[in-house]
C-alpha cells in the first residue's frame, strides 16, 4: 500500500509501484513510471518521461526528469532512466536527454549528494559516489564505483573510469583513467587509487598489474600512442585490459 501525503500531486497517467511513500508537496508528472518501495521526501519534483526503479530514497527539493538545459533541444519526449537503491539528496537535479536516440541514465546503488547537477545524456554507472555540488555537463560518463569529490566541475563528453577517485574542487576537461586518483584545476592524475582498491578487495597482485600498465602511460615518458603499442604486446589480465581499452576510446584524451 502506498502512503501519499494529501498535499502531493500525482498527475493522471503516472504509474506508481507498491509500498511507495510520497511526502508533502511532491509533484509527479503524468509520464512518470516508478517501481516499488521508493521514498520521496517533501517537495520532490519528478517530471517528463522518467522511469525510476525500486528502493530509491529521494530527498527534499530534488528535481528529476525536467527538460535539458540545451538550446538545441526541440521539445521531444526524451527520457531519464534511474535504477534501484539510489540515494538522491537535497536539491539534486537530473535532466532528461536532449535527443531521442540516447537517454540520460543513472544506474543503481549510487549516492548522489546535495546540489549535484547531472545534465542531459549523462550516463552514471553503479555504486558511484558523487559528492556535494558536483556539476556534470552534458554527455558525461561516470563508470562503476567511481567517486567524485565535492565542488568538482566536469566538462561535457568527459569519461571517468571505473574505480577512479576524483579529488574535490577539481576542474576536469579530459578523460580520467580507471583505478586512478587525482585532483586540481587543471586536473592532475597523481597515482593509483590504491587505498580504494584495497578497500574494495583487490589483491596486491591485481593492484601491481594495474600499476604496471599505469606506469606505461604516466611514468615511462612514452606518449600515449607509444604506450598503447607497448601495452598491446603484453599478456594483459582483465583489469589491465579495462585500463588499456579505456585509453583507446578516450576521445578527449586522458588527463595528465
């Protein structure tokens, strides 16, 4: 049974699953589809063609599924898809995509803190932590288990690799390789996210393997093309392959 506060506005056509709690003054649009066991605290707005999975907690004044902030947007019924068990804190904003060919996507088990902005066409993976006042421009991809420190701005089309740790108050204009850590404006990669990897259960052997390919790109004085060539001659394990394949696809180049 759903618990819906009498001041909440659930527009005709909206579809809510079971055992949802909708707090005071929430507004849910007619094209919203929501799964089970979601909690919306007071004054949450969910609009547009937005799909929300199960078990999410959405705090006061979050605004989800509104039009993209893009002058090229022509009013199409674009989409936002959010997975399961996310925590979305106060005043976070997540826009729909700017074109029908691609959705804005937030995966599952993410912590999205206060005042985060996730712009149109962003793709957020699973188990990510995005701290207070992080601003993600359009088309940013954040891979699984990445952490982004507070008051960080990320340029459009940037990709942040899995298990990367981005320090707070950074300005990110190039892709950030998996398993790495860094900080700054301009952003500087300073090493592996070794502590984070150990906490996630990565063995010393696996971390040493990642460090081997990391050193090719950041310690060998080779340029990226030369380092890729050297890496392709190695017998790479699965984590080394993740690193190398990410670099191959880094259209904006990798951060220094």
